[in-house]
């Protein structure tokens, strides 16, 4: 048989000579290798390969695989790696549209004419000892299709970018030098099934392994655990498939708990074998306690070990009980996140170390579940989830979103009822299932993502149900096509607002409900996240969700700057829509994670002046493994601390008397409870802020007022303030230091967030931009006193009729200036985005200390997880590094601010929101990339009565919730003071 390029565009041909998929097992030559986790049966072929690139299928090299074709002079390429990140073609980011959109008009199954091809060649040496085994080669990920030749002979063909393709090459290899030749096609008919929201690459992007297989060999293993009704006894069922003809073979199967042997059995025959082990009082696997047992299978011949296989086993039960999804008999709630495998330097080539870091971040942030959006991940991801304790929705490599958008020819929706694609999709589902079937972390099989509905996907669900009765089947797409409602065991939706989730659950109690995607974390987002997690407590049927998504899909350019779609001259593109992470591309946490961790915490605390009620929302963990740090603060300073261990069983509450008594209401007191684990890592927190009635006091010192027909000067002890009667405050000097760079002015505008851009913020709020830029003083007056001076300004706002803003400066003898600004909105105009003042200071004023909510930026709809305290930062670091510059750096519930240049300080006091950034809102609004912002030349201090929330239900139209908007009916009032030293 020879390679036929017609296969590439035939959806009914997706593999040739490929081995049937098997479980991802760990094979070793002996127990010593197993102890060191180094296998001589697996030889990595990663590294430098020889490479040639062709712009199209027609220009591909049809001779390169031949033995006598010299490829040694070709360029080098790294495997694993993407062609587009190694100088061949461009990386392209698109969401639901296909890469050939607007370039070529083709229908599903057809492939574009512009179909680049990569030719890979690797020369390897094989010795006589290796030839005593069967020899196979495994490609763990090749995008999107490839053909394989060994020593000039065609071996096979495979599609499906994200599951292994293994070929038996025993008959093709020889002792000595061998030539491996691989032709990789960027697009195939399978590309129609891989329309995920991600960067489009091609090439060999996962490991390539040479497998040495003993002639007697454990070919496959299936592990199922079953528990009795009270979970006190378990049975571990094993299905073994042992190949080989040697009658002297002996197979010993043992079950261990760590190093302790629980049971062992010997099998003396090859073929398909069934065994089971009984375990009394098993330690059950869960996210809270990911306890793993070990199966060790040792094959010997004539008393000599020839193969050892190690498989972790988690004993757990996942099923629907009384209409709810339950883990080990208890209702589960998914505090989940979607995660693309992605690195800013290497794309979807992501290492074990990077992956482990991702999963540890999840665990440290109270995330308990992972959806492998939208394809099977590398095998070690599931090993890590087993070990660390993360619940997994494992997803078939299937997405056809671009075939059923509102503008597409609906005759060609894929796969729908087109049985021509059935075998292809079942093969993808089977490859995922067989490889991953033994992982306890996988609770749910997902049939794919955003591929509409229809018979094909229904048959896929039936296929997986027949294969596996220990897990549930998930598919969100039936939301759009209910013709086969039994496709999914779960009602799964995307981005449904919390209020609509509540309505749906009350009207449709037939299935447990999750949001497989929600709280779209694009840019400065995740507002009102708590509304979703509050549903967990109110409705048992609501069983959580998976935030979209974990990490920004951003690529570093040659200068090390993070870039998004379109920045590589790639078209079409969906631009910065790849920046949806609660973690930045470099794995630093975004400010959004502060809120996620709080909303996802499992220890709930209600605090008032008398009592503290603690609720343990864990399913299996007593709180006595944690330490409670109960702290009382006065004006941000720690006054008293009590540490306590609380013995509280799961799903129970405990009432603790508040240990502190606070009578003083003239000073700000608050209680902070932080719960830490044995590694001193905070897992939960809560605070209670006492009501405070501070009395404002001002200096009683004489001042000198100097006035002419243009200006007013107020001179006092070590300070001087100057006002233009036509423009406002022009100078504020303290100890001969000028502190004001540009005259302060009212500000009603903020730079748009990604959510704002997509909900027509600029269109709806456009009048507030010129109101901020061009407000004009209509009237002013001065009231003079021996010890204070009041200057009234009345601002008229362009495009807003007769409405005016009143601003009063009251200057006291010690240099403190009190600002009072008010505005009565007119209901016929839309509410303003923000109500405040903007001060432009000299850039040397670059360090901020404040007492308010922190430590991360926060907003009125995203400050549940923020903590009242004293914090500090450098102004340049407050410009949050979102891919697309936008509103950022705000703090709420702020009572005091100090901005310093190292010699002089500017103090602000009041109850305000504020931000201190190197740029004005207008400069930020004009930039599309961080490097488009100007060099830092000033510090911009914005002090607000309030600014609107940042929203986050989705980033294609969802607005900030009404309660987090500024009123267009009620009077706005901002009051604060500033004082230099």
C-alpha cells in the first residue's frame, strides 16, 4: 500500500495501519527501573529532526522518504514544536471561523488549496538487542494529519491531532541506521472537526517515542473500582490483555497501598484475563484526599523479569443519586476552570513542569476541577490530576463551531445527522477513552465542544456509555438542538446569567446542572462572580461551573513582548479574544484570581459583633487540619490575634463567640479571619468591618488670601495654593515643592474594559468622554475667612444640557484642601461610568501607600475577596498587564492614601475609590497594546465617589449588572481632602 493524498480530504478515511488505542501505562524492564521511573522500553525521539517545508500539497516532496534520498543537508527543526513558531508560516488566532475564511470557498470535507506541508526526517540507530522486541513508534500529537514511512516503506496514516498514533514498525526496521520520514499536512478533512477557540498551528507538537515491546507483554489494562452501599468495602476489578505465546510466562498482579502489599494473584496464561481484589475500609479518592493505590504487574519468563507495569488506582464512585451528581455518595460542586495547554514561548508544546505549575496554582486557588478544553491533554496531565486531586471533564477533540454560526450555510452543519462523519468521530472518542480510562480524576466524558447536536453526537454518547458505566456523559450542544435530549446526562450551558440559571433550574429539575463555561475572564473581568457561587448554596441541582479560562493564550514576539491574534500579520484573526485567563501567560496571577479564590473557598464564615458562624463545606475534610487566625485591627494595625483549631466535621456548622469587643466608633476597626493549612498556605478568609464614625478635624491657623481679577492665591504655613478663576486649581506648593503638574478636573470617564468594548460602552456612554475632557467653568465665587477660604466652581458639561457639576475647594491654614463635588443627574441621560476627580502629578510621585481594600485591584462588583488593610505599590506596577490596555488598578473602600516621591508626600483622606496609574484614561483608551502607551511622564491619580463595575458574564454584549452602575437619578457626592508634606 502507498500513501494516497486523496485520503487527506476524505472524512471516512482517518487512519491507515494505526494500532488500536490502549491505556497509557507505565512500562519498565524491571522493578529497579520502576523505582527510578526510567524506562528502557521507551526511547524519546524528541530533539533535532531534518526538515523541509512546502507551501502547498501540490508542491510537497514525494521522494523525500526514499532511502537513497539525502536529507542530511536540510534545515533543522525541533520536535516537539510548531512549524509556525520555528519560522515556517504564521501562527494564526481565530475563534470560531475557520483559518481559510474569506480566502477559499470550500465545504466541509474539502481542504483549502493553501495547505502547507512539513517533511520531517530522523535517522536513528537500532541494535540487535532492540530487535529482540517488537518495535513500535508512537506520535503523541501531530496537527492535523500525517503519513509515515520507515526506510522508504509506507507504514501508515493518521488524523486526530490530540491523541496518540501508534504504528508497529517491526517489519520495517533493521539493525543499524534507519530513516524515519513523516509528512505533516496542516489541513485535512479532520480540520473541520478541530475548530476550537485557539491558535492555529501545525507540526509534530507532542513527544515521539520508539517503543520496545517484549514478545510477552501486557498490551492493555482496564481498572474499575466498585464500592458497597456504605463505602466500607471496595472491589478493584482488573481486565488484562496479555499477548505472547511463551508457556513459561508468569504474570503476578499485586495491589499496594504505598509500600504495603494488600493482595496479590498470579496468572499463568496469556490472553484476556479478569482479576479482582477486595479492600476493606478503603481510603477513597477525591479532590480533597487524592489517595492512590498502586497496581504492579510483573511478567517473568523462566524466573526472569521481562516487564513491569505500574498503574495508580483511585478508589471512588461517581454517579447520579436522587438526581444529583455525587462523589463517594456526596453531592459534588465543581469549582472549575477550562484550560488550554499553552505556553507563551512554545504554544501547545507544554512541559510536565509547566503543567504541574498550572495545576498547583489551581489547587492553591481553591479550584477543584479542570475541563480539558477542547481536546484530550497530554497523558501526564491526568497523572498529575490523579496525584494532586483535580476532578476532570475529559473532552473529545471535536469542535465545529464555524459550521453553525448564524451566517453559515446550515446544510453543512457538522456533524449533525451526517453519518459520513460518524466513524471519524467515534474513533476520536474511542482514542480518548482507551488512553485515559484508568484515571480516577476523570469523572465525566465530554463529547466535544460547540458542535451543535444531532444523531452523530447522540451515537457518540451511546458509544461511550456502552464502553463505560462508571462515568457520566457531558455535552453542552444540546442546548441548541434538543432533538436528542438524552445525549447528555447533565444539563450543561454556557454563559447563562445567574438569574437565568436560577429560573431554568426551578423550571427544569430533570438533570443536574453545570455551566461548562461561565464568568468569561477576558481582560479586567469576573464581576459578580459571587452570584454564581451563591447558587450552589441555594439550589442543590446547581453543581458548579468552569470559568473560561485558565491562562492567556499569548505568544512572545522576538522582543519578548506578549502578542495576541493579528500581531503576526495573521488574517483572519479574532485578535485579543485569546486573552481570557485568570492567570497571565507567564503564570503570574491576575487580580481576578483574588476573587476566584474567595468565591471558590470551602470554609464559609459569617461574622458579626457577637458571633462567628463557621460552615465546613468540604465533603470529606475535618477542619481540625487547619489553623484559624482571628485578628483584630485598628486603623489597619494589628491589635490582637487569637489562633484556634476548630474540630468540625464536613457539611456542619459551628458557632463561635466573637472574642473581641469594640466600643470605639471613632476609629476604624475590623476583624480578619484567615484559615491556613499545615504548609501555612491560606485556604480561606473572611472579614468584618465595624461601623465607624470618624470626626473630621481641621487646623485653625491664619491664612493670607491674595486675589486679582484672574487668580486667587492662598498662603499659609509652608504652603501656597493658586487658583485660576477661569480654570481651577493651578498650583499647590508645600515646602516650596510643586505637587500639581496639570490642573485637576472632574472626570466621568474610564478607559473601556474588554467587556465594555463589546457591550457598546463607547456608543452608550460617549457623552461622558467630552464631559471629562471639555467641562467648562460657568461660574465661580470666593468666600474668604481668616482661617479658611472656600472657592466654588460650577462646571457646565458639553452635550448634557443645563446640568452642572459643583466643586468646592476649602483651604485650611495647614495646607489641607477639602474637595466637595456634587452632581444631580438628569434621568433622560444615561448614567455616567464614574464620578470623580483626576489629578496629574509629576512622575516622581511614583509610590503609593493606602488603607483600603486590596491587595489586588478591585471594583464594586469584584471586591468580595478583597481584604481591608494597609498596602503599597509602585505606580508603574499598578498598570495591570492585560494584553489589551484597559481600565485597571482601582481600589474600593479606601480611607487614606499617601503618594510619595521619596522626599515629599501627598496625603488623601476620605471614603473613596481611587487608582494611581502612569497614564490617563484617555491614553489607555487609545492603546491596543501595552507598548503603544507613551513613556511614563506623569502619575495620574483618579479619586472617585464610585465607578461602575467591570462585568464578566460574557465578553460579547453582557453589561455591568444594574446594581453596580452609578445612578442617573440620585445625587452624586464626592468628599475627600488632600494635604502635602
